[in-house]
């Protein structure tokens, strides 16, 4: 009896050990099998996407489509949603090629980024010949019509592409769009937000990966200003074309995290690297996965032979569709972050909606009686306006400093009579203590009224003549 009891205890112990070994073995094997074997699946392990540029003309190439559908879960049309493709003649729109890519993407469970609504390049000839108000209105109409066609169907839009200069300054690029007024980017984003507030609205540019570069700082300051003033922007796309002397900067992660700290998502949107250098590919992937708000990576083409610079073999697959060393380096980084815990892919591919109203803190208590300044002294003679160019129609002309209690839109210009200066830079206009650099201030971006009035003053160095209110 005693011996039998000992025997059964022994059996129970042996059984437990076998069970334990089996559990450990199954844990090890499930950990090993959690490493993903495609770029899209590996990125999804940490809730990110991995995308590629797709060309509609190649959707008939089964080697191309099979490879793309296997590896990626995000698509950007390489050329099909550019302005010349979607609006070849003014107000005549063509979505056939874009729709074709979208259908292909959705039928393979992939999402799509829209590229791009406002850009100095790839403009149809009719747009290139426009200037001033006509061009501004054409841009607005283009954004409205193209976005309306794709409402609810895309994960993001590159609203504005490549608006900053490459001259070692923080300046905007000279272009016909820039010549319509410094506020063109802001207007593009506000227009886009009015059409579809729920889609991610992105600014996209190249050579802004290096945190020390003036161009990077120029874009950073614009995004910072937009966030401070409530201009609707959701993300910044870093094209990440490492070519022609440009290579992975050691501070790329600093750049991504600095932008993310402004309250925008960041993404690598057009990656390619000369000769597909493995260190740079691994490094750029690591920079993204180290930043929580870096939502995904897109390479600019599938195989080297599909690249816009195929001579540099800059992609992850060779012309025959074979995985290159850079592919493995990217996959390994993605898998190392995933930690073997699959995350749902779809959760962060849709833009957050701006549904909540910011909570205003406690009301400030006035501790001293405000002193009303002396009446402003007019130092030059106001010039009656006829037409304000982009400011027309003019409903009222006033002289600064002045107060105004109306709703609506301010539109101002300074005149060095008789020619108008279309830009008030250097924060020349102040409305209730907020400085503005733009010609127009829409009602949505005006500061709060003080005692029911806007107090407007002009601090610039030009001789001012008037402010127009429409
Ligand atoms: O489709 C026409 C074809 O019908 C014609 O015979 C041929 C003759 O040149 O041109 C073809 O169009 C070309 C198109 O690519 C499709 O291959 C255009 O000329 C050519 O300019 C266009 O180049 C594109 C370039 O943007 C300009 O828009 C590249 O494919 C595309 O990869 C490249 O992508 C840009 C991003 O949009 C923005 N960031 C930089 C990136 C690289 O330049």
C-alpha cells in the first residue's frame, strides 16, 4: 500500500515534469513562430504599417503584384493622384488610375495614402499658367474635388508636398503657389480638413531628416506654428530619399521624436537608399520604431527595376523579386520590436478625429484695472482702396490701428501706393496681441475678442495705408 502510494506520487511528479517541459517547449516555439516573415506582418507586430509606392501601369505584371501583395499592407500611388493626373484640364477630373490602385489595394487588404494635393511640381499646364487669386482658387477647388472623390477611403493625404527650399535656409521654396501668399499651405490644410476631418492630413518633404538642417527647422517651425494656432495638421511625412550625398543622419530619431512632440504623427513616406545600404536601412527602420508616433514606413517602389532611380538599385528586392540583404536588415529590426506580440494592424491607420473641445482652465482673475492707451496717432495718410487684388471684394477700408467688432474675414494689404505689397511678414499685424504673418485671417483663426472688439495694429516697416475688411 505504502509502496503503491509512493509509486503513484512518482507518476504524478513525472507527469507534472512532462507537462512543464511541454509548456516551455510550446512557449519557445510560439515565440519563434511569432517572428513575422513579411514586412507588413513584421511592422504590424508593433502596430505599424509597411508600404510601397505602386504604379498603375504595373498592375498587369503578376510578379510585381504577387510580391507587393505578399509583403506590404499600405500603398501610395506613385504618380496617379498627382495634380496633372487627377485634373488634366481645369475642373475636369480623372480618377480612373487612382481608383484602379485603390481597388487593387483594398481587394488585397491594404490601405492607401493619397499623394499629393498641392505641389509646385507635376502641375498640369493650365495650372502652371495661373497666378494670384485664380491659382489660389484653383488649388482650393482641386483639393475639394479630389478629396471628395476619396472621402472615407484613404488612410492619409499628403496635402502639401515639398514646399520648403533647398538653399540652406529655413525659407519656403519659390513657386507659383508660394507667390499667391504665404498662407497657401495653411489654406490648403484648412480646405482639406473641411472636406474630410477624419483622414490624416500630412505635410510631406525630402531632406528634412537631419535635425541640424535649416530646412528641417523651417518645416518644424511651420508645424509648431500650425499646432499653436489650431491649423489642422495630423502628420509629417519624411520622404527619406537617401541619395546623391544625402544619407542616414545619426540624429534622425531626434528629428522624428521632436516633430512627434509637437502632437503630430510621423511617417517615412518614400524610402530608398543608394545601393540599398543595409546599415542605413536598418538605422532608418530603428529610428522609426523607437518613436511611438512613427506610424509606418513606405518604400518608394517594389523592385529595383520599378524605382525612379533604378540605376542605384535602392530598394529591398532586386529586379527579379529576390530579397536583398537590406530586406533582411529591415525585417529583423521590425521583428525585434514586435516582441512576438501581434498587434491589430488597422487601429492606427486611421487619423484620430478631432472631436473634443479643449478644456479651458480656471478663469483668470483680473488683479489690476486695465489702462486704456492713448488714442493711436495716425502717422500717414490712409489711401482709399479701389480693388484689393486678392483682397477683393472690399467692403470696408479702415486705417490701423483700429478696432473692429465684425465677424468674418480680415483681409489686409499694405500699399506702397500705387502697388500692393502682398506679404506682411515679420509678424507685422497684431490682432488682440497675436501676431500674424499672413494676408488673410479667417474667422476661425482669429483670437478671442476683448470686450467684443478686435484691436488691430500694424508694426511693420513699410508705410501702411489701409486694412480691408470683407
Ligand atoms: O507616364 C508617362 C509616359 O506616358 C511617358 O511616355 C513618359 C515619358 O517621359 O513619361 C511618363 O510619365 C513619367 C512618370 O514618372 C511615370 O513614369 C513622368 O515623365 C515622370 O516625370 C514621372 O516621374 C515621377 C516623379 O515623381 C515626378 O512626378 C516618378 O515616377 C516618381 O517616382 C517621383 O516621385 C516623387 C514623389 O512624388 C515626391 N518626392 C520625390 C519623388 C521622386 O522624385
